[in-house]
C-alpha cells in the first residue's frame, strides 16, 4: 500500500498515511478514480514521472485498473471515470478523444444500461451543443449502449411488450438521427447549437431563435432540409417542432428588415424563397410588408414567432 500511495502522490495531492491506513475505504477509491481521470496534454509527452513517460492514456487506464483490482474498486467505475474525463476534455478534438478512448468503449458496453444512464447524467449535459463532432460521438455511444442493452434483454429471454419495443425503436431512431445531424451541421452552420435546435430547453421558440441567429442565404436550403429531418421533441414542451417554411420565413424577414442595399435589392435577394413559405408564414409576411414596424410579431403554427417586427 505504501508503494502505491507514494506512486499516486507523484500524480495528485493526497495523504499517503491515510491511503496506507485504509481506514476509510472511500479515500482509496477517490484517489484511484482521481488518478484515472487525470489527462496528459494531447499530442504531447506526459510531464509526469518516468514510470508513465512511455505510456499514454491507455497506460494510465491500465495502471488505474491495476490499483482498482488491488483495492476493490469496481472496474466499471474506473473505466467510466476515465471515459468521462476524455469526453469532457475540450483540449482534444473529437477524433483525438475517440483515439484516446482505446478499450474504454468496449468495456463500458459490458454494462450498457448503466453506461447509458451515466452518459445522460454526467456527460451529455456538459457537452456544448455547438461542439458537433463531440456531441455526435456521445450520441453514437448512447446508441451503442441502447442497442447493446436491447441485445442483452433478448439474450436473457426477458419479455418485452409491443409498446416497449416500439418505444425502444423510436429511441434508437432518434439517436441515429441526432448523430447524423451532428455530422452534417459543421458544413452548413458551424456554430449552431444543436441542443437548442432540438428544442431541449425551450421547445420550438428556442429552436427558431437558434435558426434566426445562424441562417443565411448560403445555407438556408440545406438548413431547411435538415429541419425537416429533425427528430420529434424528446419531451412534450407545449409546442411542435419547427417547420422548413419557418426557416425560409425567418431569413426573408431578416433580409427585408436589415439586409444590405436598397429595399428592392433586399427583396430580389429573397424573392426566390417566397414560394417556399406556407400560408401560416406568408400571411404575417404580408402584414410586415404592408405595415412595416407596426406589424406585430405573429406566432406561426408549430410554435415560435417569426419575428416580423423587431
């Protein structure tokens, strides 16, 4: 214990005597998990002791697992702690994070339901909605966990009702769509917050505000197509998902109100988009053109205001 304690003290602040004494089982567990969570700078040699100089993230994980086995710390906790630290490390690009994960993902899939809940609670809320590659990686891990759990259920002979099976299919489809959208967004709107687009906090009003902040004449068509493919809101928030017509309407409004050039120039820039508007969005536009700043900001069908008057 004293050798292990001295080793750990080289990597993190701790009380060697307390670790050696072992009177508090939680102290040893905390020290080992803290060690597992420590990350070396990406693409650099570790600055730590020579014992880890040739090792990278995988070497640290193996050492943490060795200590965990010695002191009775559950293996899953060590791997989950390590994976969480990597997923949350914004110094690394998403592909670097995936490479550094090594065997972590395979190990975590041994307990897919537990891992799924952990990712939702401890990782997903802290990944920025505009960090599309990292978010896509988390969606992919959640999908893998979900599918692995269903496979375990089937192998165990557990009975699943038709309703439960349908809900499981919907959840898998939603995760696939979210991962696919996360992969597409960097090419059309690199800073758009996918979580806000999905209306996770504020429903359609939030989603439409996010579109308004990032839609341009250059990306309006692919963004409208992407909106059409959005999965339905995960939880009811009193408003439906936004519609492609609203994406075009928001841009038409913004261009007419604050675009460059004369009013005629602005109108010509968006004239080709008018036939994309549904009646629910076209009527408020007519009011805006007729009344200008006096027109109210009319809430469109499906929730959210197109913001004709600003």
